[in-house]
């Protein structure tokens, strides 16, 4: 499973190759928002896997609910953002349902932004 880089890792300019591209991909994914929730899909915990093979990006993601009528729109937005990267020529977005999404998958930063943090 592709791991999500921390802010310091994604800011590091001395890494090369695939790690740089993965950091760019994670950055693009953070620019994708669920239209019904004011939080990016990374902090929502919707991204399960990111992999890069050459100029091909593969993303496995889920939605907050299998019945979400915006699933196609969100997957299309993800694909569009990935194809906007000059290093990516092909972007595959796979919607998966296992494990099922739950609010516990929201990042600490996301929980705070949504007012779910009890602190």
C-alpha cells in the first residue's frame, strides 16, 4: 500500500523518482473534495492505496457510502487531477468497498476541521 507522506516528506526536494511522483499524487488527491463534506478525500480517509508504475498512477479509494450518488463524479475528479501531472500519462481509479469506510478513518487534522475532535 502506498503510504501517505507527511508534510515534511512532501516538501523534501532531494528525493528522486517514484517517491517524488507519489508525493505529487498525494498533493493532487488533497485537492479533491467530497462535494457533500468540506474536507479533502485524503483527510476523509477515502484513499486506500496509491501506486505508480512508470507514467501510470493507480488509486484504490472508497466513498463514505456505497450508495453515494456522487461516486462517479469524485472518481472522475481524482483521475482528472492525476492526469494534470506531467509525469502521469494514465490514471486508474478503482472504487473499492472493503474495508467499509467509517468516521474513524478521518485523519486527526480532518476531525479537527470538521469539529469532531472533542479537545
